C-alpha cells in the first residue's frame, strides 16, 4: 500500500475523486515509468513557450508597477 492509498483509506475518498470525478488514479511508480520513456528534449519547446509567456507577463507586471510608482512619487 502506498502513502496515497493509506491517506485515501483513512479519509474515504481523494480530492481527485471528489473535485474532478477521477475514478482510477495512477500510482507514483506508474507515472514515473510512463515519463521515463519520454526524452527531456521532448519538453524543450513547451518549456520555451511557457518561459516566454511568463517572462512577458512578468515584464508587463513590472512596467505597470513602475508606472504606478512614478505617478505616486510625482
């Protein structure tokens, strides 16, 4: 029995089941075995897209805060 199974048994049901209606949840080992087959380069493009989007939104956030700060000072 995994730690997740023991928690589910004590509580009766998992959050995944109550919130999302998921009936069968894969174990940690099963997920690791599936991900082991995927090369890290497979994630490179997705990672770059996410990083670009986060960088863009962080820059916009910083610029907005800077403009607000300048209006408050002057």
